[in-house]
C-alpha cells in the first residue's frame, strides 16, 4: 500500500522548496507563480527505527522500508475552480492523492513575491479551502442533475445517492467540508467514488522563518486560534532548514537538529502525521533474505494483511505467527518460540502496529 500526499498551497509559499528537501529530488523553485506545471512525484522512505533492529537480529541481506509518495502540485489561486491560473488541471491532480499537505506561508521575505502581496496565513487557508469546496460543489450539482431523473423513475442507486448528494451540496454551500459524512458508510463510499477534495484528510504545514524555529509551538497555537482549527492540525517547519538538512550526512544532520532544539526533521513529522490521519500502521516480516515494513490500515485482520503481501494469501490464509517487535529484537525468533512469546493467531486477529509476522497459507 503506497501513501500519496499532495503538496498544495498558493504560489510561492514554499511548496517546491519543501518537496525538494523532502525528496532530494530537484524541481524548479524559481521565484514566480506557476513554476510547477506538471506534478512532480518523489518516492521517500518512511523513517523507521524498528526495521534496522529487526534486520540486525535476522542478519538480513537487505532492508525494504515502507514508502510514501509526495506529489508537488502547482500553486492554486483564487477562482481556480473557474480555471484561473492553471486551476482545473491542478484540481484534478489533487483528486488523485490520498491526503493533502497544505503549505501555508508564515515567513516574511520581501524578496519572495506573494500572489496577493501580503502575508496572512488565515486568509491563505480560507482561499484554498474555498476553491476546493467550490470545485466539489460543482461536482455534486452535476451529479444531482444526472441522477434526479433516474430517481423519479425509480432507479434504486439514484434514490440512495440523491439524498447524500443533497446533504453534500448543503454542507458545501454553508462553507463546510464533507469529512463528517465519512462516518456514514454509504456517504463515505460515494465521497471516495467522486474523489471529493474536501473529503481528503488534510495537514497544514506552516512554513516559518528560519530564525523563528524556536517559537514553533507558540506559532502553532497562534495559527490554530486564528483559524479555528486544532494545534495538532499544524506542523510548523522551516522549508529553508529542511533544505539544508537534506544536504547533510546523517551525523551532520543529527548535530544540526540538536543545535536547533529539534528532535527530528520535518519530513518525519509530516509522514507520521499522515499515517495518523489516514489511519495507517506498519507491520513487519523479517528473515535472512530481507526485513520489510508493510503499510496497512488500522483494524485490518491477519488475512487482509497477508493479502497486502500477495493477493492470493488472503484466500489461502491458514494462520499467522505473531511476535511483538521488541521481543523479536530482544530474544530473536527462536528465543521467542522457546519463551512462548510467539503467538498463533487465526482469521479474526486484528493486526497491531509493530507486529512481526509469518503467514502460513495453503497451496
């Protein structure tokens, strides 16, 4: 399961600089709007402290981490839903991602042009969210028009979907998103089918001045208060610092982070937050050939997790042999067997983050 996050925002807020820092993939980041024409995709390893430990115990020949894909999507502007800027094309790019990382400009730099000639994070967020909502509203209205006649003639699917669409239209018309409707099975199914932009989990990445990094917690709270969102909705970073970290060795990076009072790079926090809002977790397989991290949805059963490894494994599932990763590192696989720390689990077992698994399947 790959995780694709679309990096969006107004022009010149630091999207491409952040993308280049996160992926070490060189993309244009010149100081003018619409530098990014086609979405750039970078594949990044998910930071993982557990995997190397498992590999060392198993003496694995290779390590295969989980991955996340970042998509650098060009800047949106006001009236993008009407095609302003390069709007419609980029709105379609956003529809294809699983989650949104919305980069918001907080830094002050007179040499970097702001598309509206001012720095106002709250207004920037409102501008983007309005464009996403208006694009979704048009999508919902078109679907309602297409289904209205079918519903009158007794079409069952149309009669199920029409009330949901009307609720979607009502929420969007009031300036609300549709995330609350994802709690309803039929609504969630329709929202995903339509790839509604306001139905995607969103992380706000506040791009601040390098000199302000020590005030990150204070800035996070201020932004939350001004926008009516939760502090945890924001990740506060300096894209400039992230770009500097990307050029350093692992040891130099650790030293630099310590000097700034940071525990980890912004990339790590961004991926961890993405996993959280998408309801994802990692389990592992580990042996002499390889130690590998697998990404699954929380709540997946052992057969479903086996199916992520190979589609045939879910139907042919017999049992799972599960070891907690900490026990695996401490005692090794054979040691865990001897101490009774290897558990045999059946088809109803719900996988837990950090499980080290062997799946037994039929022929």
